[in-house]
């Protein structure tokens, strides 16, 4: 399915693996400040708003963002939450935001998670689809800035906002279940394991890396959450942009989906279509794809952010191999 | 530590992750046919031999290969086997090959695993170090061609040659232990799991990828063996060079070591310094490094293979990021 | 902590392991029909009610039941639910039942789980302790008859009643979390595992019983829930009383706590103090203790059930060993 | 299959679970000192030897012991080792002992493991079956006294004697594999787990007994070995006979096979037919059966050990329930 993560060195980094069996045709998309956002059930329009950059499927001229970051460093990624996501009919006393409008609504107006919490408190997430051809995606969201992360889940019993101290999100089950399950892994360590089994027996650390024995290695959403949490919480690197971006992609690599390991009932394989890493402080969107391991970078600030027109860079799928000789 | 793997599409691919806490200074090295190999305890010299390409540390003018492939498609990788590797004193009736000479000895003369088996049968692997500064590495080897793989282990009780139907090698324990342990994972599947627990209970496949729950996710050598075996045996891709190479690197990615997840007692972290993939049919050596995700390619056949001088391409460590805008 | 389970052959059986570091002094206790139950916050008294049998600590003349069964075959066991249980202040519009009164309240009046559900719907579970010396136990309950089981949990957000298709209860986490976690084990089987890993590799079922590899073996409440569920759902036996009771104790044995395996922070060990099995149809209460493996049986119907006085049989702790020669 | 274990308090205890789908008709059997043992390929006869007690199938008048202890406190149990056990043709220079003669040969003559090692060093274990109807059992053995245990395995490449510091034996794989696998569990503990995952995350020990999360709970021989090792190495009890025997049976209970959890290909279930515990110092053989949980005790020293006739006590299968009222 998907995994999103955060990473803080000198700057703040936010990104995700998008895991699926096919691509809708994704584009790194910059929405400048004066691109007008209209909302289906809201009178308010966002004709001037924070600029944002992220990966989107462009439907007509509308950016359906999978993940994006605004110029203030607020970050959101939507991840599959099938079977648990539930959206509501519009109601009079709330800000009725359609599910597909969530990212523009929050990134357009909020400079921080704190501000996003306030908008969410007044929000009703509605079940209005973008179009007949693009039905409702069942999603939940990781919303982060450099100081905190939250998980937003719209379920039958309403909107839930959870503190997310891990800064990682995958898919099912609901977030409290994911966090609870981490307790079962608290003894895992990057360091050499100690013998607590029996002082009378001679144990041997026959390999490096034995301290994390018990860490799950499969591609289910619960196992990816635990593994990404372990990798992210223990990750370390230098503070430079290159070192930080490099390390961020390695965090995502720990939960990458290889072709062949996740067979769907339709006979197709789910793979990691793209991995992204956005420098939320500088507005640089880096990505790789399954077949193009070289990192590509799109700079938000290299574009005219006062424009009212989307800037679109279709994803580069083809491998770029450096021939040495 | 390390993981080596093979992959067959139209061509045959062989490569490895080299996991360690520092690099000796590695170079993609082509040894042409007339580079003279002298052997410490053998009168025979290899003054004309098969050309080979691989990753090596060059000591003086001598290529200490970590992994290499010759022009006939025979492939060898040496991987740490600490605590179990044992080499012998030279003996009169055998071909006394020093541990560091193994790759030149076999790749210089053998066109296939079958031929390598014959040389190994006459061989005594000796404990003569390359130099005082480069003491004996404790290794075992994966030796492969497109039809079969074997594991070679020199232990106290002598040389062992094992059929390796998986085409994967990591480190400890000895290979029969690794293969035995796979039995405990036979029920793992890339497909959706079936309910065998109880027909009376309603189970839910809440996520894709649940069929491999139980697959270990840590970095110990046993867990990497199982995980790489699962990924490799289920891997699939198109037959083109690009698709094959891409998929091969994804197999290695499944057992990549991220910085922070394997803390050594000296306070350093073991990481995947480089990953390699050699097209054994065409003699193209591809690699990536921890910080340079872009694939670099060195072509053996672009060099003068009748030469007697090593061709050396120091590894490119620095990230090459493609700036889009 | 504790594990409760149900088992249906010809008759219906219900029982539990009580796991703790010391015993309060337990007695198999029969409460006849005319023993008067007064309730702290209810005007209603139960002066005539269903008779019940179970294990209790008798405080004064009051039976604080851990688990009990009434003459209609309704069964309840209370199990630790520390950190999650929350009881309320009395409220006007509800039946205010103190936590320690729950078992008498339900078993005294209900002939079935269906009837218990009705009482629970009108009930407020209050935080009134039995006495200063016996503070509130943090519990949740398994309530069963031969047709269905439910789990009752009183948490901060109120009373929860969950269908329990497994007929097993342990301790934390809340029941929906326990049930969800079972999904991760659906592929476990009592039968020989099949090879889904790779058709190209030769796997060996080197042992019987390999189909359930992955089943957790530790004593945490989540692992005991999964293991007891697997054992119970796959358990089979003849229908006779002896065979049924024997098999029931074996289900409980699968989650028994051995002295030494669960070390508390006070230096004591938690062990299975007693295991019980009640034939809910015939009112026979069987039990064993940690040191007395022989089954003892107390028959409710051998007592005068029209009495108003508790019948008490202190638990037999001492081993009864049959000397053959 | 089976599990054997040792336990030392004031006295030394030795016993086993015998797991199988049917019983041959087992009897607690005392072989007095003058019962004559003839050997198929040895001229030497044991007409006067140490007395022994254990569980046997009596074929004709010959005790085919599954497990036994002699009057000096030497203990042996044979456990299935299917697919790995290999016996030899008789050879001239060795003591040729048929597989079924091993227990009488060693227990008849040796007062200690040390003495048994000497006999084993001169021994050739032969492939002569007891009779046509009782073909060769494929076994390996746990041989113990109060100071040490060894594992004896006869394989294609000859007899292996391994120190067994755990004092536990199950079945496949060969003993070095079993011991090696323990390394992967060294961090398991009876105590509360510590957080090594991340100091920045709040973990909760939601249950007692979480320190051993990762301990396998299935019935495969490898999982039983690990679980029995953990339980045995951490077991503790008082030194009295009752406490010691009680605790020993609890060690065996941790690897008991419940009916329903191990389904064979013939449709039958493998269960723990009997569990035994022998006080090796006093010659008292205790046992329970699947349906008879009460411990029965047979005293070797209550019989005339100078006799030449087997003393036989058929196993008591029927439950003995203590009726309280």
C-alpha cells in the first residue's frame, strides 16, 4: 500500500512510498499562490493561499495531491485506509470539505500543524467525489511540520486526530492499533543483543544486527509500520542536504515493495511506484521511481509562485544509468 | 555484513550488497587476459587467462576482488564468514591457493561452475595472508553461472561445496544451517493468506501483502538470507536489460542496511556501502553506493581485454541528483 | 495474568486459568437460591435468585467470585484489565451495579447471554469498592452460554459489549485489538504446512506440527489470547464427561504460566494458581492447582440449593500423588 | 514428537513427554539387577547389572525402554530423530550394540555420563531390528546425570556426542542446529522488557510476561526445543520432593501437545501420551497421561532389585477425579 515518514536533521524532510499496481500518471505539481481553489460545499474560496509542491494526478486543471508540502513547511500525505475510512454528508454548522479537497484546504491556509488542528476542529470531511470517474479514495493522512506530526482519520464515528510521535504512517489498522502494536517490539535494538535468556548458557552473537531479531519483514501495513518506525527512529546521518536526502530515501527503502512479493488477486503485483522526499524548509521535492533510482529534484522556489497556473513536471520513469566507460 | 544474489531473465545477473562500517577504497576493476597472476604456493602462473570485471581493493597492483565475473559468465562473491572460516597450511598433493587468490584462480581458468568444481576438488585453501597489513579475511563464497550456484566454505574440517538452489548467500551460520532454516518459512507467500486457523472465525485480510507475515525484517545474517531468498525466488520482471537490472537492485534493496539499524560495539554503524549487479553474459558491472543511488555502469568489453594492465574506475560515492527545473 | 475459555461437546464447559503471584485464599463456593444479595446502590434485592457455583474469595459472608456458573448454564469470568478498566459514579437513570456485584447481579437473574445483554443495557458499572481493604479490581468479563459468548468492558467512554466468537478472553489490550490481531495468524494450521515460498526450492517438513509456526509462545496477554484461540478452535475430543473435561484442561494448559517464566518487578513470579472447568449444564466445578494436578470436582446439585447459606470448599492445594507400589 | 528435560533442585529429576498418535501399550518397568540382558552382536552378557526403572513397551519379556534411569542416577531418553538417524552394520573392532539395546547397555553398566562417554567411544550402533514386527526406530538420545547432559546422535557420518548444557532434547534437526538456533532468542527474558527501540517513544508494558515476546508457541520440534529450554533454564521451585516434581511437570507442560493442534496426514492427532518425571537419586518414576492428570508414582526401591524378573506396572490411563462433595 503506502508508507509516509518524516526526518529531521538541520532541515525537515517529509515523504512517502506510493505502493500500487499501476500509476494514474503522476506529476510533480507546484500550485502557485494565486491558483484559485473552489470548494464544492464551501462559499469560501482560496484565491490567494500558500504555494505548495507535491505529487499529484491532474484531473482537468485540478491537482489531486497524493502528498504535498506548502511554503511554510506544513506537509500532508494521504494513504490508503480501505474499509475504515468513512466520509459524511455535508452538515450546516461545519466547514464541509470534500475528501479530495483536504490537502488544498489545509496547505492553502495553515502554516503549522497547530493551525491545521484548528481547521480540522471545524471541519466535516464529506463524501462528495471529484467526479463520477474518480470515486472517493479511502484515505487517512499524516500531517507534519518540523515540530510535530498528527494522524487524521475519518471513520464512521467521526474525525479522529491523533498525536503521531513516530512520524510514520502506513495503512490499516486504525492508528491507535498501530501504535499499540509497537509496544510488542520495545526490546528491539540496533545494538548487539544481551543475554537475558539464561546466564548458564553460552550464547553467541554470530552476526551483526541481531538486536532487532523479531522485526517483521513482510509487506503488510502493520509490519511496514513497525519496520519503518524502527528504521526512522534509529536513523542517523549528517545534516547536509545530500546526506539528509540520502538517509531519508534509505528509511523509505526499508519498506519498499519489490515486484513479486505482493501478489494481488487480479494477478498483478503491487510495487513501490515512487518514493518522495521533500525538504519542507526549502520546498525541494525529490523523488525516485521503481525503475529510475536516480533522484530527481524539483524546486518550488525556481518557479513564479505569484502565478495562477499549475506548474507540472511529469514523473521521469525511465532509468538514467551513468555510463562510466 | 553482506548479501549476494543471482537473477536470471534473458541474461544472467549476479551481484551483492557489501555491508560494512567503512570502505577500503573500492574500484571497479577489469583484469585483462594478459595481466599475470602469480600464486604464492603454486608454480603454475596464469599469464593468459579469462578476463574478469568486479569490485576490488587494489593492493599495490594486485586486485583483491570482493566479487567478480569473468568473460565466460562465471561469477564469484566472497562474503564474511567470521568464526567459521578456517584455512590450512599448504600441503604437497593439492593446489595450494591462498584465500585471497581464490577469485583469480577460479575466474582465470573456469568457464562454468562445473569447471570450478573440478578445480576446487584439487584445491587446498591456504592461510597465507596477502601481506602483514592485510590479514586473512574470513570468507565463504557464492559461485554461480547461469545454470547453477554453489557455496564454498573452508572450515576446520576442510572444504565444503554445497549446491545452492536459492542463489543467495549471506554470512553465518554455515550454509546447511541457513538452508535448513528456510523450511520454517515454506508457508510464506506473496499471495493473500488463506484461513487455516479456524473455519468458524471471520478473518479479514486488512492489508495487501499479508501472505508473508512471519518473514524476518532485521539485519542479522540469517534473517537477511531468508528475506533475500523470498524476494529473489518470487522476483519477476521483464527481460530487457533495464528491467532486469532494475529488478536485481530491488532484490538487494530488500536486505539493504540502513544507517542507524546496525550499531557496532565500536559505536559505528554498518551500512550497505555498495550494491552491485553484473550482467554476466555481457560483462557489464552496475553499481550504486549508499549515497549515490544512480546506477553507474562499467563495460568490460569497452576495454582492451588483451592488455596486461588493470583498468580501474574508482567508485563514485557522491550523489548525482537530476535537477528538473 | 489470566485466560478464560469455553468448550462445547455434548455439554458446555467454561473455565479459566487464574494467574497471579499469590492467592487471596480461594474457595469453591456455592451460593444457593435464597442467599440474599443486597446491592450498594440499588433498592432491588435478590433474595431469591438462580443458584451459582464458582471460585470466590469470601469477604465476611460475601462471595467475591472470580468466575462462576449459574444453574441455567450462564457463565461469567472476570479477568484483569489493568489500565483500561474504568468505572463510573452512580447515575439516576441506570441500574447502578458496583464492579464487585456484577457476577451476582447477572448470574442471579439471567438464564442466558441474551438476558444478560438486556440487563447490561440498563446497567451502570460503578466505582464503589467492596471495602477499604479490597479496592476496585480492574477487570473485564467473559460472559458465555452454550450458544454464544460476549466480552464486557467498562472503559472511560462507557460500557462495551462485544460478540466474542472465539470464546476466549485474556487481559489487555481491549477486546477489539485482540480480535484484530488474530487476522495476522489466519494462515496458521494444525496440519502440515504447504510450500508457498517457491516451487523451485525443495522444502522439508522435518517435524510434525510445523503448520502453526509463528504462533507466539510467551506469556503476554496478547500472545496467550492468540495461542488459546488457536488451541480452543482446533481442540477436539470425545463427548463423554471425562474426555470433555480432560480436553478442556489441556486447552488451558496451552497458556499455563510456569514458575520462573514471568518475573515481576517485586521479584515474585506470576504462576497459574488454579485452572477451572465448569460443566455449565450439570453444575460441576472441576479445578486443579499449580501443585495439585489431580482434578477435584464440586457438584452444585449435591447441595441444598434452597438454602440461604453459602457452601464453601477451600481449594485443595496439596498434591495428591497416587502411589502405585 | 517428544521432549525430554532435566531439572536439579536438591535431587536430580529427568523425564519426558512422549508425543505420538497412538500408544504401543506402555508399562512402568523395573529391570532388577539379575535380569539377564543378551546382546545380538556381542558375546558379553549383562547377567548382573545396575537396576533400572523407566517406561517401556515389553516385547516378549524384553523391555524396550523409551526412557529409563538406573540406580546410580544415570538417565536416558530416546526421542524420534526421523530422517537423520542412521545405524551401521556390525564391525569387528567395536562394541556392536543394536539400536534397541542402547539403554540396557549403558544403564546396565554406567554410573555416570562420564562412564557412558567411555562406552560410547567404543560402540557401534547397529541396524539390527528387534524383530520383523518392530523395525528400527529412528532415535537420538538425551543422556544425563546430575552433573551433565549429552546428546547422542547416530548419523550417516557416524556417532556424535554433544555436550548438552540445556538439558533439553526434542527431535529434528540435529542437535548442533538446535543449539545454534537458541542464539536468536538470547534477548528473551522472564522479566519486564526494556525499551531499546527508541528513547523518544513512550512504550507501555501493557501486560506481565512481555519479556519473552518472540518465544515460539507452535509444536514443531525446533519451537519446542526453544520453548522448553526457556522454561527449564528459568524454572524455579522449592527443593522438596513435591515442589520439585510439581515444577518438573510444569516444564513439560510448556511443550505439551494438545489434541487438535497437530494434525497428521493420516487424519490422526499427535498428543502427549504421557509425561514422566523420574527422581534419579531415589529411583521414583512419576508419570501422568493425557487423560489422567493425577501423578502416579512407582518406586524402584520398593521392589526386590536382586530379582531376575521384570516388574511391570501398566500405565493408568483413566482419569482419577477427586470428588469433593
